[in-house]
């Protein structure tokens, strides 16, 4: 795989003429691992940066397979922005294959990460096993075998406060790589953080309008833990932190029982996941699908969630409308 990417990198540079020529006018060549980070980078960098995104809009970073063109983009980059927290499983081998000399920046640095849902489930299973319920642990492990994705939940951008930390880390990285543009990056980041502050006020007001007893919803995978922690909605999901973790029949049956017990108000698709499982749960519980949420990727430019701010606002409005029936 590594040799193939290395050999193809040089051939890809020929076909990437558009990227190379357009980037040549920019001070800084930046590669973002996925679309949400790319949007933060655009808001910080403005016209001083040329940004290439690896995982495309509506793409799933959990299962993404890098292309030779990605290695070529990294090789020519000054800065590479990654989420970290084991979100991009493909990045370490891609960075090695590219031979890039770019600064690789984890934009979650300084964030207080939440324990992953998988880690919590594993801990609960261990406790049951110690109490003599080994069959429960075995059933849990079977449903997620081979899909452990780290101790912490990587979806930190689902908190607007965390998004502000992402932006600061990006501004710091750009200042380090392009000191002449630092004043621009700092001013841009401060202006964008002010917009994020306004967004958070709007989000909190929208959630406050939802009665407490109606604040349980269902989504495809556990991408909204930080949203739940910050804003008070409860999200339950048949899949784990990663969309690779296919739910077993036992997992689905348990979820359906939980939905009935917790009286979930609505159920949602995600733009990056297969709708089949959610449609099954909707059929078996009688809960109507309330729409599609954008979790790990932005929409195309003509979609409702083409920027981070648009994504967050759209998700909150979609949640509120489905729960309240408006």
C-alpha cells in the first residue's frame, strides 16, 4: 500500500495541475483531513491559504480509504490539520506514504475529551461479568468485535465551545508556519469565534424551548456525545463511535427496548450512514424519522449544511422541529 501510494504520488502531481497552480498564489498550502476542519481553516486563513480536503463532503472518515492524490496533496503541504483522538484511522499511514515535511497539527489539543460510548459500554460489560453475568459481556463483545476506536470520543466539534478551541489551534498553527500573516489569522479567528458565540446563544435558546421529558432522540451512531454533554439532549444509537461498528441483532433489540422505556421523541438519519438500520428501528417502534442530521461531514455547497455554522443551526432546527412537531 505504501509503495503504491509513493509511486502514484508523482504521477498524481501531473494530474493535480489545478491544485498546484491555484495553490501557488497562496502563502500557505493546507491539507485538512475532513470538511468540518477545512471550514474552520477557511475562516481563519481567508485568502492567505489554499486548502485541500481529504475526506469529501458527505464522506465518512471512519471508513475512508486514501487515494494516491491524497499523498500528493500532503507532500506539497505546509500544514496538515487533523482532528486526532483516533478519528482518522487512515492518517498515520498516509502521512508516512507521502513523505511530507509539513507540520501535522491535531486541532483537538487542549480539549477535555469525553470517554467514548464504546469504552463506557465495555466497562459496564466488565462489571456485569464480574457479577457473574459473563453471557452479557460475550453478547456485547460479539456485536462490536474488531471495532474498538479508542478511549475517547473524537467528535469534539459537536460542542461549539470545543470548536472555538479548534479555531485557536488552527490560528496558532498558521501563525507558526506563516509569521507574516499572523495578524490576519488572529483577526480572522477572533471574528469567527464571535460568530460561534452568537451561534451558541441561539442553540441554547432553541434547546431550552424543548420540554425536558422530550429530550431523548435516536441517531445512527454515537457522534453527538459532546452535544449531549453541552446542551442537554440525550442521544441513543445502535452503532458505536465509529460507523464501522455494525450493530448486532441483540444490540438492535436492546435499543428498541430502551427507546420504549425512555420514550424517545424522534429518530434521525445521518448524512454519512446507511439509512437501513434507522428505518428498521422506526418501523418497529412506530417513531417517525424526523430528518437527516449532519454529524461527521458537511453537505455540498448547495446543501443545508455547507459550513460548520450552517450545520449546527440546521441540526438544531431539525431536532427541534421533529421533537415538537412543528
